[in-house]
C-alpha cells in the first residue's frame, strides 16, 4: 500500500485526494495547506492528519507519493518548492499543471527527479480518456497514416487578470500536451494574441506550430468563451484519414480517407466517463499504476518532462508575440 500526502487543499487538492482514496493501492494519510483552516477541514473530512508546512509533513510522515496541488502566481508559482522538497525526501510526485510558470524551475524539477531516481508526473489529465487512447492507437498502428495537420481548440470563461500571460501559462499546458501526444515534439511556433476589451490578460490566442516531424498544427485558445457549448475540440489529419475528439471525452469520430462513411464512438460506448472530473481519477490512477508496476521513468505518461515540454512551447509563443517572429522551442536535456 502506497502512502500519500496531498499539498494544497482547495478544490483541485480535494479532487486529487478523492482519486487517491478510490485506488486500491494507495492510502491517503495526510493533507497539507499553509492556510490552517483548509488543512484542518480536509483532515477532518478524510480522517487524516493535517499539516501546515511541507517540511514538517515530510519529516514526520513516511510517504511514497506526494500530490502537489498548490496554486500560486499564474497557477504554477507555488509548485517548485514542495515538489523539490518531496523529491529530496525520496517521494514520487504528481504535480498539477503547469509544472511551473517559470521554465528554469520546471527544468530543475525534471532534473531533480532524475537525480533522485523518483517519478515526476504532471496532471495533464485531458489525454487520459478512452477516446484519446483509441485515437493514439490509430496514430501508433499507422491507421492514420503520416500525420499532416492538427487543429486544437481549448476555450473557457475565466476573468482572471493576475498577469498578461495567465491564459497561456495556466490553461494551455493541456492543449499543447494533447498536440504533442498525437503529433510529437513541437519545433517552432508563431503566435498572435489579442486582449478582449480592457483586459490585462492576453485572453485570446491563435498559435501556429510546426512539429519536428514536419506536420503542421494550429491552436485556438480563449478565456472569453462560453463553456456551456463545449470547451475542447481536437482534430488530426493524416494521409489515410482524420479523427475528431469532441469535448475531451464526449465523442470520437473517425473519417477514413477512402470512404464516405464515418465511425462514431460515443462516450457511452467507450465507457467509464460521466463528467470531466473522471479525467482526474483516470490520470491519477494511471500514475499510481505505473508507480506500483515499477515503470521505467522514461515511460511515465504525462511526465514532468512532458510538463516542461508544454511550458517550453508556451514560452516560445510568448517570445514570438513579443518579437513578431517565429520562435524555436527549447528542449530539456535529460
């Protein structure tokens, strides 16, 4: 049985805690938050011990996995310290996205996990659906053919104005991870951004990409959308066909190139997902399963390295916007 502590006890931390409690191989033994009331409330609800300091938690508890669900500036500013502390203590870590809003810190986190021989995962939960898994089979097995084009849309309604880059850094690790999941590493980007009205945040983005394979991608993102009409659409075209994933897990459609028919996989057919919250459970359970199995660190799905790679694309998009030029994407050397 793996012993788990979760750091950060707002809504996301609660979701992670519930997922660990529902896995047969994990036991939630403590929670931690610098806001005493949040830690105390969660501890009472889960009948576990409360901590208000990560170092104190790691000193007193023998933990196998630490879930880092803190927020901070741009939703990633408080991820670095608890992750590094947990890795130094010999724990595996599953960190919320973005891995960090600072690319150098994200690199250090990845390298620290390698140094310590620990697993580092990122909660890039959009890829952990039956629809994404089926589509990935088509890519790997060659049913799609050579990947040519990818269009990705992710838009929600978020009025947050904490920084000009909040929309890109906080939201689009998800969309870029899906793009990398199907088409591989991104080599270069060209970004065009727009603020809505008097907003501080660059709340709308159109980003062109070229993958290392030569395939082409396009990302449309917004914090000014109406999510009741769907938050995400993923479309990938290859030489043998095209697939579309509607709204993360609701529907997968396959369009063969040599036929006028299409195949539709509804979520009811593929099973297991009734709401977006199910993607958190699937992602966290997969991390636990890989820890239990003793997976090769290079095989960890949605790893820390994947989190870094998504952030590197975002930083290249920011650079492209600032310079008006195509920007190369930085890679992490492992």
